[in-house]
C-alpha cells in the first residue's frame, strides 16, 4: 500500500505537479518543508526589526512611506508563510514557540545592526536582491501552498529591491559624505548577504534531498553566483566598490570569481553569537508577551462576531 503511495508521489514530483496538503507525502518531505517554510516565515518577521529601527528617522516623507510599506510587506510575507506552514499540520503557537525558544532558525542576515540610513538602502538592494534570487525558483517548488505564496512575495520583493537601490544611487551621487556612507554600508552588508544564501553545496546538509524533492530548484552556490554576477555591475554603475579584492570577471566561465567567505563568522551568527542575535530574540519575545492582550481581544472579538452570525 505505502509502496504505491510512494510511487504516486514520486511520479507527481517527476511530472512537476504540485503536492497539495491533502496528498500523501513522505514524513521527511513534510518535516523538511515545516523546517524551511517556518524558518523562512521567522526570517520575514525578525527582518522587520533592523528596518523598523529607521521608520521614525527616515530622511524624507517619501522615504518613510516606502520603508513603512516595505516593513508592512515583510509582516504579510511572514503571515502568508506561517499559513502555508500550518497546512503541513503544525500550529501557529507551536511555530512561535520554536522561534522564541531558539529551536528554530531565522536568516543570519538579520543579526547585523542598521547603523546609518545607508544601511536601509543596502538592505533593500542586497538583502532583498539576494532574497529575490533565492525566492524566484521557489515559485516552482513542489509544495503547492509554498509555491503559490512565493508568487505574491516575489512581486513585492522587486519593489523592495528597487527602493533600496534608489537610496544607494541617491547617496552615491550625493555629497562626498553621503557617498562614503553608501560605501561603508556596502562594506558591511556585502559578505553577510553572500552568506544569507546558505553554506557551500559541499557543506549543505539539505540541498541534495531538497533538489530531489524539487523543494530547491537551484543550489546555494548557483544562487550565490547569480547574485554576485547580477549585483557587481549595479555597484559599478553607481561608482561603489565591492569589498572583495579577489573579485574578478572570468571571461571563460562568464561569471565573477570571488574571494573566500568567512564561514566561521556565518556559523557563529547562525549559532546565536552575531552582533544582534540577543536583541532580536528579546524584541520578539517581548512583543509576544506584551502583545498577549491584543491576541486575547482579537479572539474575543472574533468569537462575538461568530456568535452574532449564529443568532
Ligand atoms: N541563516 C540561518 N541559517 C541558515 C542559513 C542562513 N542564512 N543558511 C542555511 N542555514 C541553516 C539551514 O536552515 C540548515 O539548518 P537546519 O537544518 O537547522 O534548518 C543548515 O544551515 C544547513 O544549511 P542548508 O543549506 O543545508 O539548508 P537549506 O537547504 O534549508 O538552505 C536556505 C538554506 C537557502 C536559506 C533555504 O532554507 C531557503 O531557501 N529558505 C527559503 C528562503 C529564506 O528563508 N530566506 C531567508 C531570508 S527571507 C528574506 O530575505 C526576506 C526578505 O524580505 C528580506
């Protein structure tokens, strides 16, 4: 019985058909999707913190409105992905508990501080730029709810990337101090953005299986290379220098060769010892505890509405 359920599942994957919540799926397929989708959702929610830090200090109303819209989008992406994850049989409370107790990961990139306004430009340009590269292939991931969530998310990410690059362009074409601010932000965000795409394929424990199940459609190294090839010309265009002395266009391969990534730093940040890990976690736990009355009020209101309908 299980044998042919497995066969039906494998044939669906082979035919690029979507696996839907009610379809039979191997337990490991379910588990790795709960792992990846939940950590993706946690990343969106924690990712609101570094940017939120600048909403009250944006240099103009136009910049404030764009940043407000972006942070609000990230919240929506998080809730979208939590809902996709719940279709795999885990509750929202369990998901939050995994984040707040450190059982679940979120993207390393959000553990770095946003020191100047230029960081908001660098995040939109580099972090959302890398996120788009990573998320476009996820639009054709095999699990239906995840793939469909990604289509909407990717549309909004493109706006995030544009507003970030426009901030960097404005600063790079501004006063010498402004250009220096943009270069300083690029210096601090370049390598962590490369790390965001995950360990090398050789080090990646999940890539092989995730490629077989068409959860991943491109490997970490392929996406990282694509990000570098696309982003270096954008830095050149606005006269900023990528902080990698080994970066060099390779005519033969048609890609940029680049320097060694500091994987020691990466794993330190993933393990919780990055510049802002503690601050990010306490901000989330605080919001959860202090926000309990909001959740209770919303549930009470929803129940009242339900009862009204039944009268
Ligand atoms: N930060 C934290 N942990 C990371 C990581 C990172 N940047 N990259 C990898 N890891 C973890 C993995 O989660 C895994 O640990 P686990 O088994 O406990 O989950 C371990 O390191 C080994 O890495 P693998 O490459 O084997 O893991 P994956 O196959 O899951 O690949 C990934 C990692 C590429 C991040 C993949 O999970 C993925 O594509 N996730 C969906 C996209 C996502 O989560 N992006 C994060 C940022 S969201 C964002 O940028 C929002 C935007 O609006 C700014």
